[in-house]
């Protein structure tokens, strides 16, 4: 499966299947919050949150890929990520793009 953030794939002809997406909502835990509070005082990367977001992106991507495969896609183009706060301490990660089938 080809994944790209570009709006097309040079040299390939394809039919558009439609939009595919994957999402997840992740929440923080008390351990991350304590560590994050200390980091706001001394500065630096909050690795617990970085790891949580990386894991959430992987989950969203896998869900998008599963949806694309189920639709018979060969590639997903014009991929985008979106994130939002769902509630205090929880964030949504959404990955979406256009599923295409090669001719």
C-alpha cells in the first residue's frame, strides 16, 4: 500500500475510491501528568506525551489502512493528520486521505 501526503502519484493512473480515515482517542495517566508538571518547571521534552502521541498516530494509521484495504485500494493519497482535545486529559488523533485504485 502506497501512502503519500501528495495529491497524486507521478506516473500512476488511478480511480478514486473515496475518503478513508482512522482515529483514536488517547488519555493521559497520572504518571504522565506528574512528569509533565515537573517538565513545565525545568523545561524540555515531555517524552511520556510524545510516546503517547506516536502510539496514537500508529493506531490511527493502521485503522485508516484497514479501511483502505477493505475498499480495495492500492494507495492512499493526500494524507492528513488532525488532532483535537476531546475533553480535559484526552486527545483525538485523526488520519485521513483519499483511497485510490490503480488502473
